[in-house]
C-alpha cells in the first residue's frame, strides 16, 4: 500500500515554494516603489528597498519552513518546530547584535527566519 502522507507533504512544500516565487519578482522589481510610495526620503528608500528585496527574496524558503513546521505540528510534534525556531532566533540575535552587523544583520535575520 502506498503512503500518501509523504507525497502530500512533498506536494505542500513544492506548492509553498512556487507560491513564494512571485514575491521574489515583486521584491526585486517593485521594492523601491513600495518604499517610496510611503513618502520616505531618498536614503530611506534606498536602504528600505534593499531590505525589502532581501525579505521578498527569502519568501519561498520562509513559506516552505512554515509549511514544514505546521506539518510537524499536525502530527503532534510541536517540540521540533519550537527548537528550530528558537535556534533561528538565537542566530538572528547573534547576526544583528553579536557580530555588530547592524542593518546587514537585520537582512540576515529577516532572510533566515
């Protein structure tokens, strides 16, 4: 008998990744406009657009991570997503503050987790 649960999970992860791809295109093409439309100054638009483009670039992988975490939670394994998210937060804090990367650390944090 074929186990459809693995196929279903793979399908959900693939769909999540594919749904995130348009966000990459939006981030790379419209990030300047999306920040400028808020009325920000030129320097703010430049830095904000870089940040927003990186956040959008990581969208497919973030969606896959969410699908994976919720799939595990659906099987009553709530500990693994908790540990993974906790470690990701530690990496985020270390990249932002510990390495002294400032805004670049925020980029890393936004894309990793």
